[in-house]
C-alpha cells in the first residue's frame, strides 16, 4: 500500500462529494446557487487592497519571512485585541501568525498531542477538529451539542476516565456549522473545567466580528484565567474578506504558542510579506468596514429566513456567523438525502448536517455567501421543493 496507514482514519471530504453533485446538476441544465462552501464573496476593504498592491510591487518583499509574523502584524494583533476585547497580549510570547485559522487548527495537534491522547471535539463540529486530531494520532471524544442545551457542551456529562485522558478541548463560538453563540458565563465554566482536569482549551473564534442585531460575541480570553488554560484562534478571512490570502493568528497561553512556534519553524517559512502587511492594515484600520460587512450578512440572513418562512419552513435567525443551521421539515428524516435531492432537483447546494458529526442529523448548513437576491431565489426554490414533497 502506498498510502500511510494514518490516512485510513480519514473519510472522503463532503465538499468533494458536493462538488461532484454540483457538476452533475450543471450538466443536467440546472442553474446552481452554491450555499455550501463558507467562502466570503465580498471584496476586502479598499485600504487593505491598496496596502497589498503597493507591497506586492516592491521586489524586496518576495523573500522568506519570519515564521512567527512580522513585528508590524504582531503589534496590530496586540492592539486589536486590547481595543476590541480589553485583553492584553505579549507580542513575542502570546501571539503567533498562521496561514489561516485552519492551519493553526491542524498544527496545534502536532504541537500538543501524543498518540492515544484524547481530544474533546464538538459534535456537530468543523471537520478539521476531527481530521487534525486523527492525523496526529489522537483519539476523539465527541461532545454532543444539542438544540435544547443552546448547542453548548454539558461538561458534567463527560465521563471521569475520559477527562483524565483528555489533552485538548475544542470550542467554537460563534459556531461553524451551528451559528450558535456562547456567553461569558459559559467560558468561565469551561475554564474551571479545564483547570480541574488539566486540559488545554483551543477556542476557534474565526467568526468573531460577524454578529447581528446589536449582539457582540464574547472572546474566550476575556475570562479570568483563560490564558492559563488555553488559546484562541482567529482568521482575517471572514472579517476582512481575505480568504485566499491565508492569514490568521493564534493568541493566548505562552507554552502552547511556544510549542506551535516550534512546529511551524520546522515546516514553513512564514507568510508572504505583502499579505502580512495587508493584515496589519486591516486590523489597524477603521471599524466601519467591519460593521458594513456584518450588516451585509445580516441583510442576507433576513432575506433567506424571511423567504423560507413564506413557505412555512421556520428557521431560527442566528445572532452571529455566516451560516444558518436549519432544522429539516418533518418529511425529511435524512439530511444527506435532503441535500442531494435539493441540489439535483433545484440546483441549490447546501451541506447535510451529518457532514459535521452524527448529531448534525436532521439539519442542513446554509451559507450566507451569495447576494440577497440570489439567497431569496434560493429560498424560493427550497420552499417550492419542500411543498412538492408534502
């Protein structure tokens, strides 16, 4: 066998399957509206584009860069955290740049896990939480996230022997795929649980600035003692529409940052300098572009959910993230079958809930990644599809 044995623990990605189904739908003459992949479709702010373009014309900016991030970027991250979350970070000890948040979510396992260590992962949860742990030789303990609990894990339900073996716990609020949010009180409970059981918390905060109707997301690091037990991972992709630039950062616990720095210093040479400079410009820039970005997603959310309601598919409006987590109507027991039929018959692509874990059955994830007009059209197609099956 050519493949490494560790790959046997991985399953084919759901997005590859959806891509094949989209191609088949297009070949059958369907007009496809893709709401499956969570990739921003809007442009970065003008001052960010200008910084990137100017830096890219400087031939001296094409060499290797520091793995941990240039000083300008680390200073921008430090100031941004202080300004937005009243959290003080040491730029050299508690901040590390990443090639996107997924880069950090994969490599943190290489930095911290030994074979057999247990990782507490959300179910439903983003696939890298599972796949990164498996590639590093870890064992998974899914934490069920259920609607009746506000899609929050119940720490007292985790068996004591699992807690003893657990090394890392992944949290993600606002959540992908659930669009759920967490309170400061929840994070206080998480810190106490982690301290009691000697567990490292990794909080994925990629959607930190996407919140609606006056709601503000809570940073894990705002809680007293958080830096003693964990780290937080960010992405500039969703906040500043820079997904293809591949830029993020991890902040918090000094020992975890040091371990991550060691891993990355041995596998890459840092991020393209113009992208780092553009990231610094984004974080240092005015907040109006962030508010406008969030408002655009809020309007998209309203367009989609309000139109679905006209077809008697009542879906909760999320307070944050770029997704809607929609509970299937009673006539559809299988999320995979629903998503497949929907794409085949209407051309609308969504992601079945089971792509994110067994507890995702009965739901689909809908990305707010098209214009209001296209989301309204997609909702009309979905509504007509549902009515035709009643």
